[in-house]
C-alpha cells in the first residue's frame, strides 16, 4: 500500500494511492495515519480494503507528511562511503546519529524556506524508514519486522550552522521546512529488498545526486537495531538513513548552495518523487 495524507497544512486527511494513480479517501476507516495505524494488525486490516470501494479524491491536492504526530525524527550521517569522501571525513566505524527537529517536517512539495542569514543551505536525498512497532534492543535479524514502511526524505541542511557554529549537527538540520517527507509511505511488503533502490536529486533540472541504497555503509536492518540500543523507537518515528554523493558542499571546484528560486526534485525507486521550490526566509504567523 501507499499511504498518504492530503489537504491543507494541519488539516490533512488520510488516504491511499490506488493502482490507477488516484487518491482514495480513508477518512471513513481511520481518523488519521498515526503510529497506531502502522501496527502490523492495522496495516493488515487496511490491506484488505478494496480501493475501488473508497471515495475518490478529485484533483491533485497538496500532500502532507504521510505520518501524523511523528515523535522522533532520527537521522544517520555519513552513511555512504563516497559521500564521506566528498565531505573529507573518515568512514564511520559505527552509525553517526543526530536528530532533526519534528518542527522541520513538511510535505513533499511544500516550499523550502532558507533560514534567516543562511549562506550554505544544501540538499540531501535520503531513504526513510517509518517504525511500526515499539522497538528496544531489537536484533538485526528481526529489525525490519519493526518497520511499517519506507519513504523519500530530503535532509535539507545548513552547512555553516552544522559545521562552523560551535558543534552539534542538529542546529543545521532542524530549521523550519528542512524535513520534506513523502509523497507517501510505501508499506514494507511492496519493497522486497530495501538495499536495492536507486536514488536521485536534481537542482533546477541538473542532476546533482545519483546513488543506490546498496552502497549504504550500514543497511536498514543494522540501523534499526543499532538505534534501538540508544533509544526506544515508537510507532510513527522516522529514521532517515544518509545520502549518496553529490551534495552542494562537495561540488568541485567550489561548493554550490541553495538560493531563492531554486527548485529541487528528487526520488527513490518505488517510493515516489518530491519537488520543492526554495524561498527566502519570511516571518510566519507562528514566528511572529
């Protein structure tokens, strides 16, 4: 299944993408796509539904983050050897864990807003894991049993904030709009091998990143098991698993960073595509 949430920000409704490419409304079945809905039993119930029996949604509505009320947004750094090399950093011996603020979460086609005074904002196509069961100290052999599904993530990053502003990556990773997720959550049964997925990202139509999850240093199962040693993973938590080479920071002969008016498009095999227009910082009602 491809589960999604559609509608205006803060008022999204649950839906699924049917085989004919149309969105079908799930509001009559569930209130929203929350962690509870991602349990194996709940997903099995939804999988039995006939999409043709569900109301069709007209047009092409905005899509939101495919999971509501995400509790933790965990990220893995330097998880592709060639990306570590372009960053002039050693290959990590253990996964590098940091967090992205849940307030950075945004829909897959929402605009990305550069932080005020940003000079080095960058792009990162990433493979996301969505947890479906409470996971603590899980073994690698069973780790994927705790995953409800997969999604595309753009780990937008402000490199000056991340690297040059006194330590901790988090301050360059959690800015508002720096966490586009979606367009949908693809349930685990549709992706038989999560380590064989092509990845790509373009800026203004120019291919910047090309990669494949097969070159991840630490695979999906390893990461779920590893992270669960340090924190309990709960249904609806997202782990984004690192990016292949081609980020702006690593461009030669000199880095290239995002500016207002740029357009990022990105995707992963079987998981869909995203598109974001980049805008300058602007004061929102919440920031007033």
